C-alpha cells in the first residue's frame, strides 16, 4: 500500500488566532485599509502552508515578529501586484445617455432663471431674503439649525423663506408648469 500523508499539527494557529483583532489593527496600520480582514485570513493560510509550531511558538511564547513579517510580506506582494494592474474608470468608457438631455437642459435653464432672480434680489433691497433662501436651498441645514448658527430667530427665517417661496411661485409658476408638462421650449 501507498504511504499515508503526514498530517500537520496546526494547534499553533489557535494561539495566533487569539490575537486576531491585533493582526487586523496592525494590517490597517500598515496600509491594508478595508481589506485588512481578508489579508489577515490570507496570512493564516500562508502560516498553515509554510510555518510550523517550532517557528511560531518558542518556549511557550508566541513569536509576534514572525506573524508581523508574514503580514508585511503579504501586503508588500499585494501592493506590487496592484501597481502592475491598470485600472480604468468605467465612467470614462460609457456613452452619455442623451435620452432625457432636453429635460436636463430645461431644468438647468429653469434653475438658472431662479439663480438670476435671486442675484437681482441681492442687488436690490431684498438681499437678506435672497441670502437666507440660498443658504437654506444650498445646504442641508434646517431652519432651526440656521437660526442657531446665525443667531437669527427661527420664526424670522421661517417667514423669510415663506415670503421668498411665494415670490418665486408668483414669478415662475408658469415656467414650472411648462417644465412639468414637457413644454421645454416655452420656458423663458
């Protein structure tokens, strides 16, 4: 009969795995990033294949330096392989979707009308109203957060926004309806 394969004693891996979180932190510190967990798993495989209990545990003490160098070696290999791979962004090779280009252009035109109107209001006596509306529109701040940051009463901000919205509605209601109906050529 043939020779039976010799079974490798892998009890030393249990001792190495006790420090799993430390290996992941070490890998992240060495530049493994989001792949640190995977790299540590790869390190366990390498230790299983190429290491032995005598190399890893000496006099009952885990030789962390050996494990550290195994991690560093895997990271170095991965970095070299990545530098040889050319990565190309998919967005650079995709054809632009022009199916609703006219709609996008009409929306941009409509937004431009509002921006120009707000700029005119800034130049006139309504600059405060225009600025408050622009801050509210262009940031993710709530009225209360705006009030807290600017020391302006939230009631004042509420009334200002209400007045500006009504003013915009009065001036651009027709254009908005044209946009919603798909009559893009009718937008001023």
